[in-house]
């Protein structure tokens, strides 16, 4: 159960219309440490832009709050969700689609942060950033943007670059797995030639052409001649000479 000293009284959950009229963004803070929750709530409550509707110590308690009242942004410490951060983020998305999740962390691995973004998180900030940075991030997230610290953004960009290089490497390896004759036959298929016509063009038997086509489909993992042609065209292995109707 949620400690009554840590959450707003029940009447506060009925004040949604008043906070909406003021345009305040309604926040829930999730962190194991009460002192951190209290200090963060106090800092964010200055002015009229933010309203902290609850301060809780776990994701489960946060879900109880989301079930009872509108919450615009959930500020959640990574460690408060333990290894279940991604699952909790997905659950927030299912139960309260209008709520954004901003994670507060230290030096989590880029893989873990990326997993959280893929699960639906809208922001990730490290704890040594300023309160003003956090305010700006909350504002940006509430407007539909995705926010993360420069160091995390750099790590994620590096990961995307590595994935791009790996994809290009795999594409090149696929290309090398096809023989020059198989690529030649793919080019003729793209012109709309049948196996018989290809055999006549290349002075091969129809049986040999069929074997080449079968091996090409098997190598590329596709199930039709035209799927193989599309695969090759998309990767720039052959020109698109497919006949248009």
C-alpha cells in the first residue's frame, strides 16, 4: 500500500479540472529515497507550471496512482523499477496512454536505455543534470518530444552507426554469396525472361538455369523469382529492368 504521508489525500485526485484550468502538468515522482522525492517535488512545485500529485517509492504504487487520476509525466528512477523497467513502461503505456515516462538514472548501459526507449519511454536524464534541465525536459516531453542527455544521445548514435555498418556488411556478404552467373540470371529475370529464354540467351540447358534459380532463392531466403529480383534491386546489385504494364 502507498504510505499516506507520501501521496496526496483522496480529495486531491478530484481536482483534475482545477489543475487543467491552470494548465499545470501533473507529475508523479517514483524513487526509493524519500529525501530525494521530497526535494525534487519541492523544486518542481515552484511556480505554477507543475503539480506533483504523488511521490511514491515503487512502480507498482505509481500504477495505482495512474489508475485513479490523470498524470501527464511520470518521473521514475531507473533503480526503482529494478530489472522490470521496460515492463513497467509498457504497462504505463497500456493503462495510461496519455502519460509520458521520463527516466532518471546514473550511468546505465546504452543497451538498457535503448531498451527503455523501445518500450515507450519518452526521456532519459542523468541525475547530475540541473533542475532547470529537468524542467525543460518535462516541458519538451509533454509536447511530444523525446529527450535524453547528450552523453546518452552520443552512445545511442554510435550504436545506430554500428548497426548500420553491420547491415551493410551483411548485405555485402549476401552479394558475395551469389556467383557472377547467378547475378547474371537475376538480371535477365528482371527483364521478364523465362527460364527457357534465359537458357537460349546464355547457351545453357533449361535444367542448369533452373538449378541456378533454385540456389539463388535458397541463398537469399525468398520464395519466388520476383522476390529475388526485388531483393537484388533494393540492394543495388542489379538494375531494375522489370517490364512495366
